[in-house]
């Protein structure tokens, strides 16, 4: 199902990507010049290494639990919670258990 087939339908976000052993899986839901929405599924202990982004990033936890580190400050996040990672601050994340998140990036300052 490509992102165009998602338009105008009520769908369960958690069902749009599956876990893969030892891997990080991503699926783009919306990809526009102005921003993106991407769904990620992380197997336990998988993550994204420290990096920065020029825009704020909104992360909504769809399933599981992860540790998000922003500028050296680690925070646990669980299903149903969200966190905003500020632009230009180094951040990373690691799945404490299998973990799915929706990442929303708005390309504007």
C-alpha cells in the first residue's frame, strides 16, 4: 500500500509497518516539500545514532518503549506519549523494547 492509497481512509497507524528482527523498518506516510510523516518500527536495542536536524521533530510513540536522548538528557517514552526534539540539538533514540513511532517533520522555522 503506497502513501497515495492511504488518503481518505481511517486506518490504524500501528498496522502500517511490522517489526523485523534486528532491524529498523520505516514507511513514509506523507512526503511533501513542506514536511513528512514517517512510521518507524525498531526491534529491541535498535535505534538511531546521535544526529541533528534543522527543524523540530515531533515523535509519537505508537507501540512499545524507547529512550530518547536530547543534548545529553535521556528521557523514557512509552506508548501513547510524544516528545518534541528541538531543531539543531543533538538527539538519538534506542528501543528499550520493540518500539514503533510516528515522526512528523515540518520543514519551516
